[in-house]
């Protein structure tokens, strides 16, 4: 039975093979489930879309100083 999990930005659909009654190392726990092929493909597409989106967003070279922050705040409050 497929289960859905969404850590962070990624949503995964996995098939749970077995459950444990105790705590186990991550390497052993990883063997207890399998991600579906559709889920892997969808996750890769979403990651590529995020990367492309990041390239189109302008990033300033530095943070605004105190005067620039005040000017931005004045500009934003005047528009409302």
C-alpha cells in the first residue's frame, strides 16, 4: 500500500515493506521501504523547476543597510 510523505519541499510516495518494533540504524531502516518510480520522477522534475526558478529571481549582492530598509518600509506602507 503506497504511503505519502512530505519532508521539506519534496513529496514522496513509498511502499512500506515491513515495520519494526524497535529503533534501528538509518541504513537498516532504509531497506524497509521503497520509493515508487513515479514519485522519483516527479521529485526530480520539481527539483529542476526550483533550480530554474532560482535562476530567474534576482539576488542582491548585499543586504540593505538601515537607511535602505527604512526607505523600503516607507515605500511599502505608502502603497497600501
